[in-house]
C-alpha cells in the first residue's frame, strides 16, 4: 500500500498520473500517514524560521485546510467520492516538494534573517516615529543564487502539481484549476499566519 502510494506520488509529480491513480484504502491508514507526512514536512520547513511548536501547529493547520478545501471543491462538483484520493495526493505530492525545499531554504533564510534583524535594529535606533530606513542596493541581502533559484523552481512545481491534481480530480479547465490551486495555497498561508498570531496571543 505505502509502496504503491509512493510510486503514485512520483508519477503525479511527473504529471504522468492523476489522483485517481493514488491508492484508495478504506481503513484510514493511508489517510493518517498522509496527514502525518503533511504535518512533519511543513513543520520541518517552517521550523527553520520559527520555533518548532509553532511550526507543528502550522503543519496541522495546513493539513486541515487542504482537507477542508478539497472536500468543499469536490462537493461543489458533486464528486465527493474522489475526496480521499485527491486529498491524499495533494498532501503526498506537496509534502515531498516541501521536504525538497528544506536544504535550499536552510541556506537562504540565515541571510534573510540577518537582513531583517539589521533593518529592525535600524528602525528601533531611529525611534518609533521615524520613517522606515532607506535601503540602498548595496544593503540588500546577498541571497545565494543557486538555492534561491531552486526554491523558485520548487515553488512553481508545487503550484503546477496542485493544479494538475485539482484539474484531474474535478475535470475543469487548466486555467480554472490553476486559479483553484493558487486559492488553496493562499488559504493555507493565510490560515497559518492567523493560527500563529492566535497562538502568540494565547501564550503571551
């Protein structure tokens, strides 16, 4: 079962198969495995830039949003029977790409963090009423070219993969599926930000 799921995930990432080729398992084991994979992959990636507990919450929120979004989209198309395979295909393919992003992200983020810290320090030194500091071209962060390019390519692959899965699952046009995939990604990101802010407020 898990070997079949891994093979189907690779084939979907290569656009050779669709979510209908992802294994269907009635006992829920594959659902739980894909959920765990989504949480772990998201937590590992975002754990680079934030505390691990918050990254785990982000992973849980992202997985929940994917589940609810998939259910809503397929219900609107009267295709509820495809929910399990579509949801698991989105989580499996997305998780593999997030894991692939980990290394380039870990190389880019220290540079970005140092830059943001220096900007915040300059703003604090200038005072709260001062205008934002002017940043010259020489002060911009020197992001490593290859890791930055790799992140861009993986991000495009992520969006293209989600588009492919949603198009095959719903039967809609490619452009509409692309808009649907972008809406899914934006919903995930916004939900993660909201959850992070709420958690920060609760924990003080």
